[in-house]
C-alpha cells in the first residue's frame, strides 16, 4: 500500500487571490490538499521532475563537481529540474550544457528514481559526449572519469550513484528502464 507523503512545502496563502488556505479533502478527492478559504481553488502539489544524463566518451564518464547547495563540492551527473516547454531529453541536454558547457547526443532513458521524501522523480538518459567541456556556473570542476576511478564516496546524491551503477551494469546494452524508490532521506556520505 502506498502511503501519501505530506507536501514538502506548506502553503499558507492562495496564489490566485491571496486568501488563506486550509488543508482539507476536496469533494471527490481522496487526500488532503491546500484549498483556498475564499475562492475555493484546490492547490495541487505534485512531484518535480529532475532530468539528467550520463555522458560517455571512449569508456569514460563526465561528472560535475557541484558549486551550489545542496551537496556543494560533491560529484554528480549533469542533471536538474525540467523547465516548462521542454521534453525530458531536451531538459537533460540543457542541464548538461549549463553545468558542463558540453553538448551531448542523447541516448535512451535507462533509469528512473522516485525520491518520495523530496517529492521528486529523477530520470536519467545515456548520452554521447560531443566536443569540449568546461565547468558551468553551477560546477566547480568537470572531469571525465574512467569507470574504475569514479568517485563513489564523493557522489552528491543516491539517485546519481544508482544511475551510474545501472549504466555500468548495462554495459551499452538496452536492458530497459531500471527503477528505484527512495522513501526516506539518507544520511550524508
């Protein structure tokens, strides 16, 4: 049985009319939502989508060292929140350009990680690294790692570690989309 998770952001005021909101179950619904006391608008809080990729060239993987919180100074595959007006592959390519100043040829979707406690869904693609790369505004460093040299103990997020593990296990084969669920925040590494 799936247990609904409390929203990560507690709403106090309606974004439409500015009146106060209350937590209640709207008619025809099955869980509490933020409902405006004045205009009755139901404010749904849905998971945010994080998209990224594992850029590879000549058997080496491109990672970015974070220049922002959370997890400043830790390594990650290029990834970030989707923007309106883009599909998931476009978002992953944009994040790679922003974080690693790198263009990629997007491959297939291969990993999905439900980060339930944070209200997020992380989606990862395979990708071929094209041309040069350099740290973007959100990265302290960008580096190509041989698989044997990946900084596992310095990875920023469990979802990234999972995606890298599945990328390596697949070894270039299409083994479908691997799915993982993280229900509780895990302690910092």
